[in-house]
């Protein structure tokens, strides 16, 4: 290569204008380990973005890495379409043993195209075919992907505007909390479901994220979730929980609905399911609703065998016992304290989210953006979220050592202090 | 693992009924190298399916494998969202140098979600946004994926039936050859484009595969392709060539339209673009039409960094000079001869496709299926294609040694002979 | 005719099963005058259905009738497409003079196909073309017709179920009062309009009936209407008031929004606009938004010249001064008293609607149906409304003599008493 | 009225820009009788437009007029929703006796909203509900109305452009003759119906006009019609013949398909069905496919009782015996001769259409428009048709006296001669 490694002119010249994160974090990254990532100039950053929750176990986990190198060295299958492979089998076995069985889940596992959007598209098709209905209820601020079917369910106007064609088959209702504390939006859902002329056609599915990742870390209350689940069941609609971002431990349990009295018909997973940041999509579906025929929803990469290798290690390493749950709980507390320090600097700021999927709403996207930019200058990668990017969102790897976590939070707190002019002592 | 490695009960119990190829090739695969793949019982098969053209360079190419192991060992980035990384940069550079520049292509590279369907969804959105129009012209027997937007353009009724909602924004027209030799279907396209009340709204794009992979290896004539390209230009529609399956050398040149007087506005790629079977999607788009805003079409895995590593090696190894082109041409001739031997056994059978994307139409899906099943018994993996699966389709790795290629063809010829009762001597 | 006039076998044999009102009022009607209608057996009924508010001036108003006979006798134009005719001109003049000018309305008059649904289809097209946006906000329990565009906006599930295809381009929100007294549903509309990721795309229009005729006589509060109008304006959406059923004096003023501080961009009219029950559709649209090109929204019967004749008489006879307004107010009071008498017989029953568009919600469709059936036995035609047909709806001609009105109400009250077993003395 | 009767300023001031015919025929019409129409200045025109085939029996037919006056005088029902009325009964009886029974048609009669578009919307809904399928096959240059469902099937780009939202659920195929004489477009239909991956989903209906009125008087050959009918039957699709413009004697028989070996599942009628130009819509549907539930497809004016009065007279007067058929045949010959005279003046001009639905394609809309404008100057109302308005279309009342017909044709021929500079002697 003739150009200097850290030069970015080539990207500007040849990469599409659709590129995005690289604009805010304008350097060339070369390696990463755990919760830290290093660029071509040798500078190391703490990573509180973690591939938007795709790297819940951090970068290049040693066990996964070694398993993958071993797989490669042995000429293990790299691409297997949906053929049976030993690696897929081992993953299914681990997932059944450590995830499904302990929760009494009889769900079938469907490996879709290796993206969250593809899993969501499959889920919507399953619900529609299974019920013979078309309409899917989705919620304000929900984000489910940008392929046409998933985009219909996504609330974000910027993304919707890119569709260029009719986004149909979705009825939008207010998410929990959208109408303020005094209104339970499930009342509206219930009224419309029970009203033959509400204009809400009998739905194939009700779909939501329990914590809305892109929509601003809005966390639904467990009682809202269980009530909506009950309404879905009563009205013959499938309950789809989109756990692409909130799953894999991000909010505490493996699933974001662990510990609630709810059994979704369908769960969509992607992001951290491979454990290593490799592309993988997974739909869990109750056996009675497993209605897609052979290859009816297909895709060349529905068996990313490398991902099965690392995904198996992730399950066996982190979910075979409760140790990891304890780590998450403890780290979530650390994050919470850090965010509270920031909230105290901004009038009206308040914390959002749940578990290790937390953020602070600082009122405006401008302020949140300035704080994140300042943090990046000081060695922290962190992003915003929400309708107006008004929420500083922390998606640190769940495996981040407490000390590193605190260090990252300190950078963020200092950035907030500098930007807001607050003269407070950073937490800790 | 307590179950015997070759046992498949777990798949039946826990994997979705959507699984497909594993039903026809019912064994557990464990390793693969070049054009051969081995199962848990130690049996080795010649692979003429090659991940549906995702493994054009064979399984576990040594150079790519070593590069990936090296990358892993050095804690190279695994998941980088769309951040700048050294590996992405190296791939872009190689692609610019060896692919784009020699062809005078000024296209921008857009890394979409890592599937062909996602690349197609992005292409359709770009065309719609860029033109301010909605309608996309697609063709009979075209296959572009099964997410909702792509599925609208896909012709296959089985897949379309899985949508469960309105598939709109696409006008379907007959592909080249669809109305027999005496009718140039571009006449109909032209008439409808020129007719203000034809019912064909001014299209955002005209999209097709030059050789329809799933649709039965129907190969459009270069003169049809250039005429349609010209019509697109005259009528302000973008020309999208979907090279997901036909690209990366499959039909001869790197692009399936190499050597034709045509410059598509958009090219979609996936399958073999990573070289190693890893998930990757790529859209090439003319700079003027590169209209997706930052993250407007986003996706968590739009930077599958491992795929960049192997994709770079693939470009540098196979496309830096013309040696590989010569290999493909020679092997295509071998395939052709083998298929002619089969065609001679079945009344009315005839060859289809182009380059190393060839097949033989044996009249019925039943016969084609029996021949493929018999071939599998004898150590060859090969699949069917077409509206009724009536085409035996050969998608052998382009790197298959001539001797292995002949051996695989011999198995296929023998299977055909046995099934048809033909008493012919296999070719060669 | 060989069959006896009152025999209905021919209808059963040859008329489609889609026929409806004739099932509940199973006799053959032959003549009508004012508020009374007579059947083939010579029985006369008081008509509180009035063509679903299409006969606000009663049956066969003498002045209109004579004008039409005169027009016929003089070989006046019956069918004029959208040619200029003297009768159309006279109607426009009367409408401008007595309706538009006094209200300061500069609206253009667009004669659509002669149905309310057609007027609604035109209104939606105008809003979409004028704004370049697609989405129309419609409300729970709204009814706007059953052609595909209008049906998308209609809430009724039975009618929606008849579409057989995707109903898109409409976002459904809760109407005023839908979430109970403590929630102002305009809060939700405002929140979603102001939220870039609410999933509500910037709307082309906000459309509603001020009193929902088919949806159960839900009357929006003036403050809700003006607030929604203000929100529409602020967000660049057109305000469409569908006055097909609530207009022409039904709720008091000529328009249902008379006296409120609101100036709709578009008003749709049909039903009573011809005055005589003849098919006619009319869209009023602000000059700046009068964007349909010549014949862009066309239709053979957009000039029903006979309807222009009677429509002109209706305007000149009833709306040239305030006398008629006084009659409506007085009669509305009579209706209200009658309905209160019924409400007092049923636990939880309550009055709905506004002006002469009133009803009583008796809790269940079964009870409401029984009361109406009993009333019909006793010489009164009256229908139900609402999601479950739970509202007894009175749409008596606005011209009904007070005595006739009381007589009809007495029949209804007696029917209610008989069905409910209430031993109350009927009002009066 | 203070303005002079012939002044048109009021229309410009208050009528929507959507007005159309009045722009080409810019005068104020006041009365009409038979085939002649008179304006406010006392000038009389021969009417070869006839309400776009809505006045097949001419203006103000004496018998119909008297029947309507009698009905009015007797306080006959004007508006009856879908209640049983004596007038509806009499019409059904006449239609059964003189139209349905002689043709062995067991169809049910569904009175839809009183427009052709509404009948088409109903037909499409019936087909979709009856088959459980969505897609409707429509054809190039077809015109079925401009409400959203009907507009989806309409080919005209100007009208489609007014939709402002997705027009879906329709697949467009080439009409008979669209690909020239050497191609039978039913071959394409058949191929796509038989091909599981053609992209044509199993259709609910195949719908067309036998002669395309707005599309340029393209007349399908009887053999094409019967073949398409057979294909529809074989593939479980309903055959819908849209006879709104071509029916009621316009092309010879009462139905445009009379005398062909075809029994449509559904026939849509409007325009001339009332006989008098009054709004009326009618769908004929086979009993097994009469699946719309009570009021599922409803509409306030589905019983335009005045129209029943005149419609009955029309059936009894013109269709009780074969006399009228003979008149039509003779007059069609006269029209043909006149059009041939025009065709002979323009290179490449040729006749189009069938029966009394004839025209001449003069190559360009500009020329056709000039000829029509010149004819209007000389006392003839005649319009153009076709994708570019290149066809001069004659839709004279079928009752036009031969002499008047010749007089009108002479005006047209003279206009053509003047415009083209042809020095030919007008026919006759």
C-alpha cells in the first residue's frame, strides 16, 4: 500500500456517502482487544459503543479467537448454506442446553440472513403466514432495521424517508411511557383491539424492543410488557420481541425479558449472538408457528459457520452459570453512578435504559453531540441515541473490567463538565 | 457433546423447518478444502454447488485462510460498524486498482448489510431516491432475495407467497428469450416506456441478472442487455445489474457484463465477493447517484472486517492479471462438454447459462432431482434450478482443478445415464 | 309485471347478497313525502333514517320537485360531463352567495364523481399532490367510504376486510374522547408530529368527521378540532373535514364546523348536498391547493345536472337566511328530550352526537337492534350505529314538523320501553 | 342571476381547475334533445361525444323523460339507499327478462355507488374476496376509473400520477395487438400463468375492456377474448369484463361480448345503463362469486331510484326485440364510411374500434385535436382518445338518425380536409 495507513482520503474518494460512524470517529482503526480499540497512529480508545451492542463480550475474546483459529487451521467449513455442519450442531446444542432448556422454551431456531433486519423480516413473515393476517403493530421510536419490511416497522423518519416506496402493513402505537406517566398506552392498544371499527385490523403480531436502543433507551415497564403479551395472546396475534440490541445480556439477563412472566412467540437476535462481532441472525419461534417452508425465507449466508464457532464459545463461557449475571449487575451500577454524575450537571437531564443499556437524556442533540465529541478527543468512543440524538448512550462491553469502565466514565464526565461548564468533581 | 457427531436428530428437534439444502444432502459436514467437502463419517464429496456461487475460489483457500489467521492472531478488528479500518482500506484499494480502474468505473463502494438481498434493497432505495420515482422494472424468473423490497422484484412464486403482505413498486416484464426466439422482449419494454398509458409508470430503475441463477440459468444476450441499458438511460431510469450470483468470475469476467458495451449505474455484489464464503454485501454506484445519506441505509454488519481481509486477498490473487480468466475459459469448456453428454441422453434437453454458470435443462424437475440425488450417492454435490427445478446447475468453484472437474462431471454423467437408462459412454 | 308489487322474491333471486337495509326493513317502498315513506301495502312510516342523512330536507321537497320537473320538461341537460351548463352555473352562484361568501371562504368547487367516497378519494389525492407527501392521518371509528383510497381511511373492520388488498398510506390515531375524558388525544398527535422517530411520516393531511356518523355519533369538541387544525397548519398538512354526513345542516350550521375558529383546506360533501337525494359529490378546496389538473381526477357523472337543479333550490330555500337554523335548533332539543327518555330506561345509557345528528348508546348492539326492530313494527324507520351497533341513531329530516318528530320519538320510546320492560311514561 | 347566462367567468372563479371538457367546448349548454345540444347563445351542436357513451339513447329520450316526470309527480322514491322499491324491482325484472335470461346468464345484480369506477372497485373486491388472492391482471391502455383501486388497474400515466400513493395489486400485461400483428399477447399471459417463477402471482381476476374506450379504441379480437377467458378459468381467476363504456349497445350487442363464446364471471356497467345519463353503477356477478356481505361494499347512492325509472324504460324500449340492433349495425356502417374518408386524407391513418365505438388514428394528438377544434367551430362535438390523443373518437348516440349522423360526419370530414389541406370531396 502506497498511502500512509492513517490517511483517509481513499475512503472519501471511493466509499459511499452512506458511511456514517467514521465521520464522527475520524481515524483508521487497526486492532482491538477487550474494551479497547487502537488506531493506525497507535492511539488507544476505550470503546463504549461496542459495535452498537454487537460486542457484548468485548473485542477478540481470547477463547473465541482461539476456537476460530483452530477451526480455520483444520479447514473447518466457512460457508455451509444451511447444510448440517458440526459447528452449527455444537452451537444449537449449547444454546439448547444453556439458554432454552433452563427457561422452558421449546422454540425452534431459524438461522436467517446474518443481520438483525433479516431476522425481523423473517419474524414478520412468519407471523403473517402463521396467522393469515397482515398487520403488525409496532411502536413509536422502535427501530427494527432498514430493509423494506423491517423499515415499515421502524419509526425513525430519516430512515423511513429513504424507502422511496410505500411502507405498509404496520400500525403504529405509542410505546410505554410515550404519553407521560399518567397514561398507560396499553389502554389504547386494548381499546383498539377490542373495537371493531378502530381501524386497527386484527394484527398478525405485536412487535417491540423491551428497551428501544436507537429510539432513545426507552425502557418498557415489565407490567406493560406482560400486559401487551396477554393482549396479543387474547387477540390471536404473535408476540415478537426484537432482542437484537437488548438481548445477549445487555439489559441483565440473556434475554431482555428474562424474569418477566412473558413467553414471546418469536424472538429476533443478531448483533452479539455470534459473540465475536461476526454477522449472524437468529429467530426463535414456537414450534406451532414455525411455518416457513424449506428455504421459503432463504439467504446465502444463513449459515455463517465461523459465527457458529464463536457463538458456541460465547454461550458456554458466559451463560453456563450465573457468574456473568453478577458482573453485569455490578457494572450496571457503576454505569448508573457515572451517568447520574452527568445528569446532575444538566438541568432536567435524566437517566434512561436498563442494565448495561443506559444513557442520559441531556435535552438536546447538540449538547449530547458536543459531549461525545469531547470524550472522543480524550480517548473514549461513545454515541448518542434518540429522536433528536439527545441521549448519550453507553453500550460498553459487558466484560469491561470495572476499572476500565470507571476510566471511561471519568472521561465522559469530564467531557460533560467541560462542555457544560460545570465545575463539579467527577464521580468516584 | 454426547450425541454422535454424524447424528442429525438435534437439527430435526431444534432447527426450523425452514432448513432446506440439508434435506437433500443429509449428512453432517465437518471440513472442506478447494472443491471438496468432507462429512462426519469421513466421506468426501466433490462440491459443484459451492455455496450457490459463494465459493468461487473454493473452500478455505490457503492464502485467504492464512491472512485471516494472521489478522485474528494480531487482534485485528473483527467488527467495525462502518468505521475506517486498515482492512477495509486495503480492500477498497485493491478493488479500485484491479477492478474499477481497469474498467474505467468511477463507482463509489457502499458496504451494505452482508447479504445479496440487503445490497439489492439498498440499490432499489438508491434508485428511488435518486430519481424521485418508485417503480422498478424487474423480469420474469429474476431472483433478488427474500426481504420485502428485494422479494417484490423476485419472480419466484414460492418465495413471494411467504411475504404475507403487499409486494409493490415493481413492474414485471418478460426477460430476454421469454417469448421465444422470434420475439425481442425489449420491444415490449420500449413500447411501454414510450406509451403514456401503458400502465408502466416512469421507472426508477431497470434491474436484472445477466444470467438468472435461480431462475434457470437463462442468459440474456449481450445485444438485449445493451439495448435495455440504452432504454434505461433514455428514460431516466437507473440500470441495476444484480451480479450477486453471476459476478466474481462466474460467467467469465469479473463482472458478468465485462466486455459488453454497458456501464450500469448500480451493481450489486455479495456471495463470492469475500472470496472465502464470509458474509459481505457491496453496492457499486455512480458518484452522481450516491444519494443515500450517512447511515440512511445502515446495518450493524456493514463492516464485516474478516470478510475485507479475505476479499482483498481474492482480488489480489485472482484478478491482478489475466491468468485466472484463462482458467475459467478452459474449465467452462470442460463443463460444457460434460453437460452436452448429459443433454444427449434426454430428448429435448439443452444447455443453459454462460461461462462456469452452466446447466442442462432435462425437461422436468423430477428427472433433474433424481439425477442429482444419484450423483450425491456417488460423491457429488450438485443442485437444480429453474421454475420447476428442471435444470441441473453446475456452480463448481472456478478454481476446481481440471481433473477434479472431470471427475465430478463423470459422476454426474453416470448418474444421468443410470437414471435415464441411457447406455452411453460418459464423455472424455 | 306479473308479480304482486309487495312481493320480494325477485330481490332474493336476482339482487346481490350485498343488499343490506332492505333486510331490516323488509317491505317494498313506493312513495315518500317529507318525513314519511309509504310501502306497497299502503303502510306509511316515519323516516328517521332519511337516506343516512341524504334527505336532510325530506323526501320530494315540493320546490325542488317542481324545479326538476320544469327542467325535464324543457329538455334541460341531464348529463353534461363537466361541460358548462346553466344549471351548474346557477348552483355555483347560489353556493357562492349563500354559503361561501358569508363565511369568507375562498374555496374552489370541484365536482367529483357523485358519491361521498369519490369526494374523499379526490380530497386525499389533492392533499398528496399538493404537499408531495403520502401519509394521511385518520382516526378511530372514522368512516369515509369503501373504495380503496377512502377505505384506507375508514376504521370499520368489516368494510376493511372486504378490501382484499393492502390498505396503505394512512396512519390511525385516536379520535377525541377515545381514551376517556382525562386524555386529550391531540396530545398524542402533537407528540408524534413533533417526534422525528415516532413513525408518523410528515402527513399530507389530517382528515376527520367532526361527528362520526357511522362510528357511533362521536362528536369532537370544538377545542380539539381547532387544536388539530392548528397542528395541521404548523406541520404543513392539509386539514380535510369530511362533512359528507355531518354537513348540510345536520349538526346545526350548514357546515359542521360553523362557528368554530377553523378554516379547513378541504371539505368533502355529498349525501344531502343535492337536497333531493340525488347523487352528487363536491369537494371544496383552497385555491392554492386546487392542484388537480384538468380531468386528472375525472368521472363520467361529475356533472349530475339534475342534482344541480335541486341543489340550487335547497341552498336558496334553506340557507338564504337564518330561519332554518332556528328550526334545527328547536328540533334538536325535541330529539334530545326524546333520547333522554330512552337513556333513562337503560343503565349506563348516554346520549351522543350533536344537533340533529343524535343518538343514544344503549350498551349493546343487540338491545339497540331490538328496539329499532320493534319501532319498525310500529311505523318508524330508525337505524343503529357504532362499532357494535350499540347506538340508536336518529337522522330525521331537518324539516320534520315538530309534531311528526314527537310522534316518531314516541314510537321509539315505546319500543324501548317494551324491549327493556321499563314501565316508564314516554316523554312529552 | 345578475351575470349573463353565456358568461363563463363564474366557472373560472369558483370551479376547480380539474374541470376539463368545458375548456375545449367553451360555451354554456342549456338544453339537449336526441343527438343535439344547444347552448345559451342558441347555437345547436351535433353531439358525437354523448357523455362519453353515457347517452347511448340520446339526450332526454321522450319515453324516459315522461316516465321520470310521472315518477316525480307521484312522489316516487328519489333516494332509497338499498331498500326495496317498486322502481328497482321493475328494473330488475326488465333486465332479467330482456338481458339476462335470453343470454342464459344467472348473474346477480349488485347496485354499487353510481359510477363506473365504483363498479370496478366492487368487482375487484369481489374477485379478491372470492378467490382469496390479491393480484388483478390488467392491460396496457386500459381505463377503469380514478379512485384508488380502479386507478391501480388504469394504464394512463397522467391519471396514475395523481394518485400520490402506491398503486398496487395489479400486474400489467400487453393487450391484444400491443406487440404487433405477429405476436399473440395471450401467449405471454399463458406463459406467465404457467410459470411458477414468472413473478405473476396467481391472479384473483383478469380484467379488461373488449374495446378500450379511453385507451384509443383498441378492439380485442374475439379469439383473444375467448382464449383469455379460458386461461382465467383454468387458473382459477375470475374474468371481469369492464363494459362501462363498451356496453349498452355501443359495440353492437347489449354487451360488448355478445356473440362470443365467453361468460364473464363479472361484468361492470355504468354510463348508459340508466339510459338517461343519470348516475348508476351495476355489477353483474355469478351467484357463486356473489361474496360481498350485506353492505360490505356500500354507498349512499347505490339506489338512485330515478335512474331505475329511466333504466327500465331503456331496457324495455330498446332491448325487447332486435330492431335496435339493426339500427346500430346500419349506423355503424355509416360511421365507418365517414371515418374512412378521413383516413384517406392522412398518410398512415387507420380506423379503430368496433360497432358505434369507432375512431380514426391520425398519427398525432396535435392533428386530431385541430380537427376536433375545427369541427366544434362548425357545430360538432367530438373528442379524441388514445395515449397521445391521436385518435378521433366517435361516440354518437346509437339512436342518432342516419341523416344527423351523416351531417355530423360531414362536418368532421370537412374539418379534417381543412386542417390537412386535403382537397378531397367529403363522403356521400
